[in-house]
C-alpha cells in the first residue's frame, strides 16, 4: 500500500509540477557528502557532473530509498533510471542567478514529462537569501515553452537561455522553497523554475539528480549512458548503455572503472548537448582563447610556450570551478 508521502508527492507533483521539501538525509549525511564533493572538486580537471559514479556518498544519495520512493510516485513509474547528476554552487555574496527556464529545453529526452530533477541541499541553509529554487505552479502543463539566448555573465545557465518576460509574466506567481541540509525538492523537466543570487556569506551547494522513467528515450544521435535505479525492465533492451554502480567500499579497480565510465558518459552527453544546429551560433560566438598545439618534435621554446599556456588555462579553469560564478559546461 502506498505511503502517505507517496500519495502526497503524486498528487501535488501532477498538480503543480513540483514538490517539497522532502526529508531525505540527516544533517550529518549531507555534511559528509558536501565534504566529499569539495575534496573531489579541489582536484585539477575534476568535473561537477555525474559524481554519483565516482563518489560513494553521492551514489548513496542517488539510490536512497526515501528519495527513490518519492521519484517513483512523482513519475508514476516503478522503472526508474538516473540520466545525469551535477553539483550546483553559488559563491558567497555573488551575482550569479538562474533565469526562468525548463530543464527539458536542450536535453533531447522524450517524453520530457517522464523526467524530473531532484535537488538535494548539501549546504545549510538554502533559503531565499542563499538563492533557493523558485517554481512556477502548473507551468509544466504548458509543455515546452520558447527559450531565448543571450550572453550574460551572471546567468549561470551555460547557453544563457531564458524564458522571455512576456511569457513569464503570464505564469502563476513563483513559489520559493527553502531547504535545510539533507532536504530535497522534486520538479518536472517541464516546470519553469529560477533562482536568485546568493546574498549570504556562505557557499550555496546543491546536488541535482536527473531521474526518468525507463520508457523515456533520447532523440539526439549519440547513444547515452544512464544508471539503473529500480524496476523490472530488461536493462539490455533499453536505448541506453548502463553505467556501473560504485560499491559502498570501492577498490582501486572499482574507482578506475567508474571514473572511466564517468568520462565516457560525459563525452556522449556533451556531444548531444552542444553539437546541435539550433545552438551552434551560441557556441561559436562564445569567448574562448585557442591553446597552442605542441609540435611532434617540440623545441625548448615550444615546450616553454606550452607550459605557460597550461598554467594560464588551469588558472582560468580553477577560477570557473571554485568561484562558482563562471559557467562550465551545462
């Protein structure tokens, strides 16, 4: 028999397009996960995407029984996959914001009504001052809305996408949902949502988990990778490759295998996400400097130039990742 929370999640998620807060983790579990994320992202070339493949604490959250039960109820499906995950960081007293948008816009997943984002607070608190998420009730019933793009350093959405003010002003008034560490919200991939800058003196950190019903397909050309969460569907019959699950006490070989899977999964997702005609103008107009190519038989000067370029590239890369305001990938 469905629990009271499952009934509430299903009812309000279908009605409003979002639900929360949900009590998922203890404050200590959230803090431990935050520390593990911070250690990982302090490494050069670390990615904030698909950390559930390589960090035990994030894998545990992705498979947490309370969260999975809520996701199954919201999606009205017993067969659930995890399409992706990412860490969202806003630096203290920063100007970065997320403009009103729908997660479905560039994902290529169909039907997008079968996909949702679970947003888990790792820092404490995540209130309006910290820039919590605000949701536009019943906006998911409008299905896919038109998005525009523009260069705006403060809009943390990498393509600078946003729903125009003329459309947003016709929506229901947004509802902010404040969270404490370990709490979560669920929102449909078609639900319009946004978040304001972090005006507090502490980083605002959350984990976004992108779950979908196993009936969802990827309409873009590259076959992607997903994590199996639960259900009776034959994984080999799915139009996705299944990612390995990190054991609770992983060996060196387990970690190596899962890091390789993370790199492969991100390569495929990035190919689908960025290499599309409808966004080529956005990509090619972005401001990037081109690194020098090291010759096959480099001279001393060639090596010196290459090392200087490496130092400068890493400086910029670390600024983007650790200050949280610059946009990296999605």
